[in-house]
C-alpha cells in the first residue's frame, strides 16, 4: 500500500490569495492525481501529474488557476490561485499502488480549504 | 463523456436489514472501485474490481462487477450502525488511475 501525506491539512485563506498544497508519497509512482471535492459533493479530477512533463488538466480546470509541479517521483504540489469562496473545497491527491489483490488507488488525507 | 450513476443517493436503513447500492457507468471499463468516506475524513478503499464477474467480500459488504451490463453492486448484509457513511463508486476508463466518481450514496443505519 501507499502512504500519502498532504500539507496543509486545513487552512483558512483570504480571497485573492494563492495557496500551495503539497503531496508526498512513501514510494515512487509514475502518475499522481489531484481531485477536488466541493462541500457535500463527489470528487472531480483536476489533473494528472507526470514527472518530467506538464500536467494534463481535465475539462473545466486550467493551468493558470491550478498550476501543478511534479519535481520527482514521490512529490507533487497543487496551487490554488487567486482564490474565491467557490474554491472552498477538499483537495486530495491520489496514486495507484500495487497490492496483493491488485492495483489499488489510494488517497491522501486531504487539504481542507476555506476561502473567506 | 463517461457518466457514473449511483443509486440511491440517500439510504436510510434499519440495523439488521439488507440492501444493495447500484453503480451504472456509460463507457466500457473493467476497473471499478468502491470507497467509503466518513464525515470529515478522506476516502478509504473498500474494493477493487478488475474483471467481469469479479466478486469481493469484506465483512458485511460484498461488491460485484458486470462489465457487459456496465453495472457494479455493493450489497450490505445485516447492516450495523458502524456502516453509516457515504459510499462512492469510481471508474477508471483509461487504466491509468484517474477516476470518474459517482455522486455517492449517503447511508444511514438506524437502530
């Protein structure tokens, strides 16, 4: 299994500011994924982060708003730029990892952002 | 565009009863995942279903996958209060680990 650490776990942010979320994995992985979960909603994929190449964004998400870095095979960051109250969400990173019963996709504990 | 539909979205059960949550998806896939989320928590992996006809069981929960019908089920047997949570199914159509989620089923088990 994979152990995924996210920082910060929670934050209250001022409108118009930017915040960078860090995701650290305890093993090397090819791809890391960033999701958003708005209050009371399901999870939506923001982007896929590959080491050594630009992130691939899903429809509705753009690099200027959610720049992503992937400097090595165990670490990634997601920045939420120029925040507004609509960005108040849980942001989660995930990775795929081999287990005895097959590949499982694990999630970090999440970063709970409130924009005021 | 892939759609993943869960039903019901809300489920109130009495302890000891059985029930099934359904997950339909619109595009061919043989990778389906079930997760549990407790309030204020992240997602806990429950089951990974990787082939047609796959069935997995853990305690009072059993999940199955029918890739031809594009349907997965999560069956709850003799529900207990500790099973109260939101359950999500998710489909991986690219086989890369990027998931499309259903809206979730909020389960409440009452004594």
